[in-house]
C-alpha cells in the first residue's frame, strides 16, 4: 500500500494545493510485468477547519480502504464549502469534480469508469458530496454524505452561488441529467439533524430513491469513524437499498 502526500499547481485555484492519496497497492503486483489494476476511487472531502490528512489521522480509513480495495483521494478544501469563487479565481467545485479527477487519473492507476468513481465527505465535505450528486452525476456514480452541512432554500442566496440543493436537484431532474446514487447518514444528537430530515423529506416527496439513516451519535469523529465501514461497503458493493 502507499500513502502519498503532495502539492500540485491547480489551475482552477490559481495556486498550489495539498493532496493526500491512498493506494491499496500490492507490493508484488506487476513483478511479472502483468498490467497493474486500475482502482475504484473515492474522492473524500474533509469538513470545515479540516485538512487533506483529517481522514488518515482521525479515522480507520487506511485499513478499511485496503480491505475494500479502494483508492482514496483527499484534497485540501480550505474553508471553501467546495464552491466556485470566480471573482477570486478560486473555483473549488470545478477543481474537485473536474480538474482533480483528471489529474489523479493521469498520475495514479485509477479507473476512469463512472461506476468505479465515488465522492464522499463529512460536514462541509458531506454537503459538497450531495451537491456533486446532482451537478456531477456524469463523473461520480455514488455519493456518500456523513453529517452533511446542507445548503437549502433562500438562505443560500446570500452566498451568490448556485448552491441551493433543492434547486440543483430540480434542475438536474428537469434536464434529465445523470444523478448519483446517494447515501446520507447522521447522528441523532447532531445539531444539523433538522436539515438532513428536511432534505430527506424533500427527496421522498420528489420520488428520488436514496438511502437515509439516523443513528446514535453527535457531530464528531466517533460517529464518522463508526460509520465509515458501512459507507465503504455501500460504495463498493451495494446500491440504494
């Protein structure tokens, strides 16, 4: 296996940015000159105040990703909510869903198939994963959100960005865009629980098949790490059910 930390020049951000990548490499693979496998890949996003190494340091990500044979790409998202800010030439959404995917597929042995490409995250990163579900369903086949920080309704207008998840879903549905399969899991003591319940009710009303779960826990690493294996199992094996 390999854990790689690097910086590269991201055109979407107009600067260098940090990136951590886990690859479940078999040290013996390729010794017989046979083609190396191209891995299924999870683009995994951190929360507000976090960094690209959060998942490695605070969870069982590495042993679990190895067990499920997943490559995991963990970008630095700053506190951007993974939105585009063209006025600052810092376009985080474009970076995550387009440039980063293209770059990592060229540099690492990652599958370029939609069915092998997933996105997930916690809190701020979970909200971005839900948004990618509707905006980037052509890239990611599945999206998993843990304790997502959701942007819903009129309050999103103050950001000046296309971030309202209600509108994004309705636009995707109207335009017959590909939509990723979606999983949301959140703790019953999470202060953002009301938003997830509200959004879940909206999706049920709209007839979007998705997986929604509430379980014991708060907005913390105990909850996120405790549900990580369930998320990886769903991404790699299961569907919506």
